[in-house]
C-alpha cells in the first residue's frame, strides 16, 4: 500500500500541490487564507477552505482506521 494514500494533498497559494500527513495537524484557521499549524510549529497556507481541509482530514482518518466507529454488533448490558 502506498504511503501517499495516508496523506492529504493540498495546494499552496502559488498553485503547487504537496502532500501532508494529517496526523500532525494541530489547528486549521482562516486568516482569511487557510492556515494549517502542525504539531512541530510549521505553518502552511493553502488554497483549500477550512471545510475542504476538514473533509480531507476526516477521509484520512477513516482510511487509516484511526477514527473508529462504535461497535455495532450485540448489546452491552
């Protein structure tokens, strides 16, 4: 399985695409440009909206199975 499948692809303001490991995202804000702060202190300004980054990040966590759904079988007494 390709490592890139577990990354999100974003676009810098200059139009160049890059991939980012969503595990390291600490905050996503609009200043008005979307700015992503990573846990290591690095900042990225991207063309995508905050909602688009949120959606890409959610998909990332679902693909990596880090955002698990509650157990659906049986009942808890």
